[in-house]
C-alpha cells in the first residue's frame, strides 16, 4: 500500500494531467451548456442553471482562459462595473427600491458572460443553436401535453415548463428556440431524411408560443424573423438599431391604443381580450422617472396596486429603476452589439443575433421591466445572443461560410 505522501503526489499528478487535457475541459464546458439550456427550459427554479454557470467558470479558470476573457473584453467589464457602481450609489443615497441583492444580480450577469465566452470556445454555432432549438422543442411538447392533460379548460393560457413557468417569459424562451431553428435552416442544416421530424419540431414550437396567448412576444417573433432575414443579408448596424427602435415603438404604441382596439373587437375581458392597463401603468412610471431621473427608484421598488406590479416596459423600466444615465449606458451597449453583429462573418450567427435583439426589443415593448434582474428566461433571448456575439472571434464579413466559433484546429481536438 502506498504511503500517504505518495498517494497525494499521485493524485496531484493525475489532476495536473487532467487539467492539461483540453478535451476534458471542452467536454465539461459543453456538458455544462447542455445542462444549463435543458434545465432552463424544463426545470422550475434557478439552482441547476446557476450551478452549470459556476462549473463552466471553474473549468475556464482551471483551463487558463478566464483571465484572458477579462483582458480581452475589458470594455464590457467597464460597462458592467458602471452598472454595479450605480447600484451601490443608489443604495447609499437611500433609493427606496435598492437592495444588496441587486448587486449580486449584476455579478451573475457578469458570470453569465464568462460562461458564454467559454461556451463559444468549445461549441460550434450549429451546436449551440441546435441545443437551444431541441431543448425548446422538448419543452414545448412537454408543456402542451401537460397542459392538455391537467387543465380543465385546454383553451386557457399555456404556462411553459422551465425557469419562467409563466406564459409571458415562457413565450420568450420558446421564441428564441424558433429563431435558433430558423438560423439553422438558413445554414442548410436540415437534411431531407430528418425533414418531417424537424418540421414537427417547428410546428410544436409555434403552437406552444401561440398557446401562451402572450401578445407582445407573438407579434415580436412574427416581425423579428423577416426583419432579421432581410437585415442579415442587406442591412448594417444602422438598420439593426432602426429595427430595434421601430419594433419597440410599435408594440409600445399598440399598448397605448389597446383599449380603443378592444372596444371595437371585444365583448368580454377573457383570454385575448383581457385588460392590460398599460397606459395607466406607463403614466405612473413616467411620474416616477420625473421624480428620480438620475438614480432611479431602485429595482425592488413596488407599485401601490397589485395590477400595477412592475413597469411592463423594458426601456421605461430601466429609466425608472436605475435612472436615465443607465438607460443611456444600456443604449451604448446595444449600439456596440449592433456593430458587432453586423460585422459577423457567420451568416447563421448573424441572423440569430439580429433576429434575437429585434425580438427582445419587441418583447420589451410591454414586458421585461428589468433586464438586469436575477436569472430568468430573458437570459436566453436577450443576454445569450448579446454575449455570444460579443465573445465571438469572427468579426469580419469576408468569412461568409465560417461555421465554428473557433478555428478548425480547435474543432479537430474535440
């Protein structure tokens, strides 16, 4: 039997060899991403997805890529540091809705970027989008079956499985799966023998999205797909920003005229005709922005009425919760993203990135009051595309057919 010192030396030598094995690091990171996406779509709560993020960051640290990511994406860390400093300043100034947990939410957002930077090293674009599409399809099918079996009235709103467990964020998660699958179809990933199965996957996803009866996500998805296709082929960063602003204005405007439209076409307040009170909520939000224009109210600020639980608008919510300077900083981040996604050489990833950000702005027209909130489905349809594009190594339009996120040499090692 080996003495204790020899066993420790053997264990240390084994661990060193494992850490030198890049295949082990890549396999662990890839498995963590599959676990993250699968749990987000299928399991309520945040414990498993957050654990997968932590595992991937640990692997990146052991593999020596963590420090490189800090150095390489210095500007992004400056923006995140600004958000953190502003939150601390708001709490110190006695903002009514600032809490210590707000700071941890921003730290998780930074951790998620490190997570996506590592994932982009070990998986191809097709693999990343395929995982999202398949997990979303499984979630959609499971949600529909469970709804039909368990709900007394099958025509009630569908609440998809997963972290959201709510019709609105659930619809956002399923919508990004539709966009991911659409991006794969553009690349010609669909093979003839798998076409019936893939068509069934898309039909199930679309049916589930519609069944949620979440009006803004449905409309945003319907506009994001054709706009993303057109802009990814002919438009630049200006077109991306114009589409984002236009779809936000459109859906926000529809929220304002909704009572007039319902008065014409509805004879009750059920299902699609349920009241939304957006105009009343946004009037109150504008008052709060005027009262707290710099530091905002803080993201934990609560409205005085139950039906007015949050701002129900992403951009108005940022301005109200964090103040106008943070809204400007968020806008600068989106401008940087628009430039990066327009210069993206992989057409598949470019379409996915453009359609996703357009969808996200449409979604923010009536929902997603706080994009910096703790992990939810918006990590899939807003932050995952942003961080995937910003961490991608392909930044030139000449490489039109490039598929991997890393070099071909790295691909062969997996």
